[in-house]
C-alpha cells in the first residue's frame, strides 16, 4: 500500500514538473523537441499545453509536418451555460507557432476543442480533448487560496461573449516600505470563469508592479514592469514588453538609459510607436539639485526602442502648484497605500518639506504630478494626460505647448491659467463656476484616471475617482463617490461640455480612491468601466472591483461582474475588454 502511494506521488511530481504537454485525457506528451510515445489526436501532431511557460490555459496543436490553411478554432464552453470561444487562425500564426494556437481553456478541466481547417483541398473537422492543470494558489494573510472570485450580477442578451482582462495586484500593507507586488492577470468570461491566466513568473523577474496591460491593434498584449525610483540602484531596470496571448515573446526591453520609474501606462500609437509614462534619473533642478523625478515624464519610443520624443512636465507645467495636493486623502495617493494615514491631509508647508522621493509633495523630485494615463489624439498629433495630483486632464502638442486644461481653474498661473477650459451646458451657455465646482450637473474630475480621446465621437472619457472633490475632504468618507464621465471639448472656443456620466447615484459602494478606467467600446456602443478599488480604505474590509458596462444613452447596465477579493491588500488596477477573434487572425 505504501509502495503504491509512493509511486503515485512520484508520478504526480513528474507530471507537475513537466507542466506540460498533453495529447488526450490520460496520455501526456513530451516537451517540444523530444521523442514521444503518446497517442496523437486527429490528423495533426501532439498537443503541447503551455508551450512557452506563459499560461496554463493555452496550448498549441502541433502541425506534425502537415500543411493546412483556413483554420477556425472553437473552445467549447463548460456545462449547459458554458461560453464558447471562437476565433480564426491566420497562416502567419500557423507558421509562427508551427501549430494551431489554442486560447481560452478552463482550469483543471478536460477541455473540448474543435478545429476546422483545409488540408489537401478538403475540409477537415476534428475534436481534441486537452487536460489543463489548476491555477496556482497563493498563501496570503494565512490563507492558501486561488487569487480572485468573479460574481456575474447581470449579463444582457447579446453580451454573453464578452471577455475581460482583469488586472489585479496583491500589495503589502504599506507599499512605501515594500515593493513586492504579486501580479494577477486573468481573462474571464461573463460566467465569471477564468479562461486565461498569466504565469506571474513571466513578468515577476524583478521587484515592482506590472501595469498597463492592453490588447494592441494586431491582437497582442503590451504591459510594463516598474520600480519605485529610489530603489533602482542595485536593481534591474524597469522594462516594457509585448507578447502574444499564447506566450511567444515579441520583445522585452528595458527602459532607455536615463529613465526610470515606469508604471501605469503603455499606449500604442497608430504608427506602432509606444508612449511610456516614466521618470528621469539624475535630473538637475533649476536650483542645481540632482534628483530622480517621479511620474512626470512621457517618452515615445519607436519599434527599435529608440526614443523619438520626450515630454518633460517639469518644464511644461507647474511643479509648485499644490492646490489639489492639499485636499488629498494621504491614506491612498495611488501607488502609495498607507492605511495609517486614512483621511489625513497635508498643508502647503508640509508638502514643500517632504523628502525627495515617491511622496506626495510639491517640486521636482517628489510626486507632484502623478501621470496615470496617456491618450494619443491622431487628429492633431497630441497627447492627453491624466494627472492625479493636479486633478487635471491636459492636452499637449508635440511642440510641448499646452492646448487645454480640463479641471478646476484654482491655482493655475500665468499662461497656464489661460488654457483652462470654460464649462458650458448643452446649448453652449456658460455655466457659473467657482474653484470647487459648477452649477447644474457639470463637474470636473478629481484625482481621476484614464483620460482617453474618442476620435469617432469627438470626446474624452475619464474615470473620475473623486477623492478631494471640491478641493476638500467631506465630513464623512461615505459621502465620496466615483464616476465614469465623458466631455466634449471645443478648442476654438476653449469650452467644455459634460455629455455623459455614470456612478454618482451608486455612491460610496462604487467609490474607488485609486486606479480604475472608463473606456468607450465601439463594437457595442457602450461605456466600459472598472471601479477597481472600492472599499480599499475601509479597514479590514477587502476591496471590491466592479466591472460595469452600460449603454450611455440610458445608463442601462449591460454587464456587471463583481471581482471579489479575500484580503484588504488586493485592489484591482484596471480591467479591459479583449477580443479573441483578433488574437491570431494574421
């Protein structure tokens, strides 16, 4: 009996170490390049699960020396209500992987995968059964568990085949003292089932936070891995990377020399160049001090990784403006989450005397700006940044000239004051405003995230987090709320109209002090939002991450999924819609 148990454990250990390769329910293949006696399914070669050690829920069906074309894949849904994933595979992807990429399998499951292709002039239809392993467990706060739970609350007809990349992070209780984020990237369906999981070892090869996960125009995945700037000495440099969803690395590049502190954002431009939010090393201030700057530069890099353009906001904007910083809740100044400072604010004197580093404060070398998104407007070759610590969305040209500022007019000086947009109503009538807000339904955004231009609507969408709303902390934290909001800017008249908002009526339940996203979805003409850190500052309560997609004409919810965490140090960063049909069609 003991011998049988020992043999069983040895067998299981071998299976885990080979994390591998499976051709059918009970027969495992070998790693690529080795011999195999396993039975091959269908007319093609072996099935290799996780061939790039990237995700346990992907595979490649090897071509086995065959020549095929016109390939379509269907990963069948599990159970009666399971959701199928269907996508085409182009000739280039067949050659790239020497096989058919399989995306969207369930964990710990014998997945049914249907493939259809042309071979020797005939249509071939086959079924493959592919066994996957369970997702890895984490040991957090004394509990051994999987990483997230997903609870669908509503899925409207026609939205069943939505897939969301959920970007979460496990953050230590005080991130100022630690930089040990555990990245958690899953793609879920509208049943709340995980259909893709990124192995953390792929990106977690150095300290820092992985952020900016997006699907590119060619169907791939971009993201970056960063460090707090003061920890760069003696550590590996931050990098940005592009992979396909099966795990083939396209590039993984360290930041150009002289830059550091990547976080938050990688934005793809129409020409394939990338915009990165970074800091500058060994920056010389007007006073002659040499400092590392914090989240106050954007660089454009070409497809070789060469720097094309640098936006230095210390020269473009005003590092001494403290109007917004004085009203922020110091318990959560985005990446710096310090539960001991909930509800506390700082004075002008305190902000000016903070040590240099990643702390909320005024002046170059402190976190005075905190750019958390970069949008690109091809209409006039400009960028639109979201500055959390200025509560401002700002458009800037390639010539470094500020085109407009969307935010409270308080505290802007000289030429910048003339760039602040004037709020108007739907009939272009001026609204009565002061430093704290405007009459009617119009409001500026406060400590916002993700300002994206929507070219086909002529608007800008923003996630208005709402901390420091009206330049103050409310009498009770429960009075805070977040919004998804859309604005229409008239650059000739220098006016701005609020055209849509969502979330105000949901109040504190939906309030996210940090992170989050609002994004227009042209395929369904909806607004997608992820209020990603609700409840973060509520003591022992775990934060909740709401995925909400609405019809902006009526604000009817089309999809809502609650991302449930089990510890208080697991806020979400963002989520985004992904499209399997774009992943392998080239």
